[in-house]
C-alpha cells in the first residue's frame, strides 16, 4: 500500500514506521501473524488487547506480529482502482501471504468490516471456501462468546484470555508447516488448546441448534491467565500518528470484575478478578512513559476504583507524572470508589473529564440490576468533584431495563438535578450531562433471557426524557442511536443463520456500521425480510429452558448461578461483591471446596488475586503532601532545525508537533509548560508544510527550564524519531516569544511524467512567467481570498532531472507551495509532482 500513499487520505495511518513498531526480517520468521482490527486506525490503535498480543507474539523470535486496520472507504476505493490488496502496516505484506489473520471482535456492529477487510485482501469470505493456501482466519475478543452470526467466516475462535493461546496456535501452525499437515488435521490439533472454538466442528440449524460433531468436544471453555503477573505487559507501546480515540499510555491494572452488575457481559466473561502487583504496575508506568513519551496514563480495568491498592498505586505513580506533566486518568470508576485524597491529586496534575454510571434513576432499579451504589454515594462523590474544581459531570443511564417504570425514567431527571445542586454551592457555571443508552441483553448474563425494547418503545422513552429535560438549561440530554442498539441486540443473541445477513449487508455496502454517519438500519431490515427473518424474534424474551445459540460456549458461569441472579433481580435483591464478601459459587473460582468449571491453566488454581484483602481507600484517610514542582519557568529558548524526508513527508503539521513533543519527553528534555487547565509544552512551529511535501530545512522553537547539552540532545532526539525525521542543529534564541520567520523559501519541484506531459507543464510555466500578474482564488476556512501568484514567485531555474527550483516570497503572506505549483501547472496528480523545501531565508 505504500506505493499509493500520495493518493490516500490520512496517509500517515499506513506508514507502519511509528516509534516502537516492530520490524523483523520476513525470511527469518516461521509464522507471520496479522493482528487485524475491523475499524479505522484511530480506533484500533486505542485498543489495548492488540497491543498486548503484539508484544506477546513479537517477543518470540520465530514469530512476527504485524498490524492491519480497516482502511477508510475512500482509501479502499483507491486500492481497488490501482489493484492494491490490503497489507500489513509494518512490512506492507499482503494479508494472503501471512500464516494467521487474527481479528479482534469487540462489538457486534463491526461484523461487516470483517468481510470488508477480507475482500480487500482478496480472500474468499467463507471459511469453507478457503483451502491450505490461505492463512488461518481466527477471531478473539468479547464478542466471540456469541459470535455465531459470523462463525461461518472463521476457521477458529479464541474464547477468553488470548495471550498464551495465540502463541500455542502459532506454534501449532509452525509444526503443521514442518509436518505438511492439511487444514483439517491442523484444526483437529488446535482444538485441544483450551479456549479454542472451531465452528466447523459444530453443525447449526434453526430447529436443533448447535450440534457437536466430535466426541469429547461438545463444549468449549474459555482460556484463563490465572495470574497477570506471569505474563509480560507492553511498556514499549507503538506511539500513534495523529489523534486517536484514546491517545494515552494504558496500563491494565486488573482484569475481571465480580461486582455482579446483571446487565454486564464483561463482568461475566472476564471473571475472576486478577490484579497486577503494585510494584509491577509502577515499573510498567515508569518504563512506559520513558518508551513512549505519552502525556497521559490510564489505569484500566473493568472497575478501576475497586483495585484493592489504588491509593498506594496512585501515590507511587503521582510524583513522576507530576514532574513530567503527565495526566492520570481513572476510567470505569464506580461512584464512591475514589476518595477525596485521590481526587485532590488528580486535580493537581490535570482534571480529566468526570464520568459516572448510576445506570438507573431510582434506587429500586439500581437494586434490580445490582449496581451496588446509593443516591447518597453519588451525591457525595459529585459534591467532592465540583468542590475540587471540576466544571461538569457526565452520568450514564440505561433505558429499557427489566421492570423499568415511568417513575424510573422520571428518576433520571430528578437525580441529575440533585447532582447539579451539589455543585452550585461551590461553582456557578457547571453542567450535568445525562447520556442515555438502550438496554441490550447480552449472552452469559443474568439478563440474557430478557426482552429488548422495540424501536418505537425506545423512541417513546427518549421523547419523554427530552420533554422533561428541556426545561432545565444546566442539564444536557444525549442518547445513543436507538437503531444502532436495535441492530446490536439482534446480533447479540442470534445464531449462525445471520451469517447470510452479514454477507448480504456487506454486498450492499453496509460497512463501518458503528459510525453514525455510515449507519443505515433500513438495508439490514430489508435483507432480513427477504430471508424470512423478523427482528422481533431476536429482541423477544427467552424461556429459561430454551435453547440458546451460545450454550456450547462456556465462560465458567453456570446457568444455575445466572438463573439465581435473574430471580434475585426480580425480587429487588442485591448480591455482594465476592472478592470481599461471601462466595456465590458462580462456577469460575475454586472456593468452598467446589472445583472451577474451567480447565486449570498450567496446573494453577483459578481464583481472585488481589494485592490486599480490602480496599486501601477504606482505611483512615491521611493527608498526602507532595511537593509541587514549577514547570512553567522559562530559562532557555531554542530553535531546533530538522529534515522531513522519506515516509515522513506524509505526516501532517499536527502529527509532527505530537511526534516532537513525545520525542522530547522520551529524551527527558526539561520542557517549559503553559499554565491553565491543560498544560502543554511551550512550542511553536514554522510555516506548515502540506502533507506530501518534503523539507531539508524545517524548524520549531521550544522553551526549557534548563539549558541543553546541544550535541547530546541532537543525538538523543535522532534516536527517538521515526525514519525520515532528523534533527540537524539546535540554535539558541532570546527569551522573546516573537522570533524571526522566513520571508522567502526555496523549493525544488521534481516531475514523474513522460516527455509529452512534461512539455505541456513546461509550456504552462513559461506562459505563467511571461504574465505581469496571475490572479487565483483560494478557499479558506471561512472565506475566499484572492492572490497574485506572479508576485509570490521571486525567481526560478530549470535544472536536469527534470527539476524546477523556485524561490517563493512570503512578504505578503504565506501560501501552501503545493497550492501555488498546482495552480500554475494545472497538474493535480500527487504522484507526478514531488516538492522539496531546500532552504529558508530569514
């Protein structure tokens, strides 16, 4: 794909040369794995699961993991026009030349994107149509616990923790290549690995459900890593180009949750709770910030506030983060799970957004879903947030939960107003946002038998909420697209009969269905109708003894436990968290003398693993005193001169700024930071170059708190920059913010055209230079401006190559050199004209 970079939107997303990307000799590895994420780069690069697998595989000398993301629709069109198949980022290797393509399935609305990527790579879509010449196509991630609607497209799936399983699969492929085993023999061997589901070894029909074909292989249990401390975690994560969805250093502090929210699939399928040791996490964070230079650390788990030693972890991480102006974010926080000590420390670095999830508006309904929080807990939490300076809070709610009444809907507004009141005594300009999502019943949860609201019912409830919210200016109501939730609900509890629906929807152009601007429900409903299927059959409630399409896929929770929890919900009974309270014998752990329903991994018992036997935030609060270092001091000012060539010409100005900031952090430059809500390095760049234009002489200015060792700083920076970026020199400047800019710049224009085309371009240039003026209109963000390009071109020279060297004058304002050249020559094809800045006149 690299040969079509000039034609691709956001070409930096296809370079594969980011800092920490792994590059191996393809001739020296036995098994080549493509880690495929069925969404855009900016989404996939935020997914921690891929980063974990990337490290696990690449730490094995004989295996190679490369990344591949779904190209945008515009990029796919370019690929088709130029007959370029989908390839990996790191080596541009076509996917058909790999040994394994491993998709991460994180949600149901990505299903057509699987076919989109397979099709762009030239694959037959159905597994049954692929022979030994094709790579194994496999899937992992939370959606595989009921991925029957896409089972026909995969050779195998991984249920549960994939770190070790994927290594076992790669080893089996390596052995199969040596032994010349066919695909059927390979799959029969691989099915013995814990967590492996081979769909072709189970037959499916609407009448009889799923029928196993191999004796002893009737049920597939998930794989479990019993202790996260036994597997390596990626500190050297690939540093992305451009702004991604979650642009931060993410560290998984724990996996699993036993709070027992009855709607939550993740809480069911990822049990038990396994915490990493605090000392190990601190080591990962310190190394990770050194290796990446990222500006934010995120403590990830399903319920971060429930981490038993969170206060100790936060305090031990705080000093380094404070000294380097690195924010710490705690996503997935439960109400009341963070005490005031931690809130104060968070506020001292940077206040990230505050989001809380009461889920329901009344205490009765929160008890039904076993949320485990009270209204008093919520109001106490938000009062502290507002008192410590937060300006707004977002509250997540669900509608359509089992037993929901009109009173519960009214309770959402009432609760938001009470939250608003907790802030008014401390601040005036505060905002409370209620974010509403329709309830979608998921497999392997106590609510897997419940009905989902129809589309009309969902719109009615949202309409009612809108009517009661509109009177309150300080309250904002947002809602998830009900039509998206409907389609998600159809696939969440469907069987293999929907494979045909997925294929037909892809054939009709339904891709990127998780993106609002790409989603259309009508084509899906039309296809279902054509195939004799009704949406209401998938949204309906189920009987407790009814066959379920995922009954052969086992996450460890017994049906008896799930049914007990469903009954407790209907009785408004809550169930305590088993990590600190009584065991409920769900079937996952080995407690009370009952063996786990899951096969032991490496002979280790499967149980909750905690740092402490209680939450350290429940201990008596102590005043935390941490010295505040002044990071705003301006002692020195430098101009850093650099080259931008090779693949780096496809980096935008915003991407360059991020790349250099993070490189300076990795090099431990004593950066000066701005004041305010979101402190940032005090840095300024020269005139922005268009994407695709190279330069031998670019610069940026940077303030520091201390003087730099110039020679050492240049060397360190060049060790920390992607290929094509190179620092040439560093000059000292005065401390004034206003510094000299270039009044003129020299560019070389090289051509990749045949002789006839070149003659036309040469004639156009000659006609231009003979004019006294050359007026063009340029569309800006807000208005059209008129420019005389003849006054911009100061001088020119034709050279061998052919090459045209032009000196542009910026005395009357700066223009994109690419715009100037294209306007004069009339050649818009980015593959035929290459521009390089030679020097600046300051």
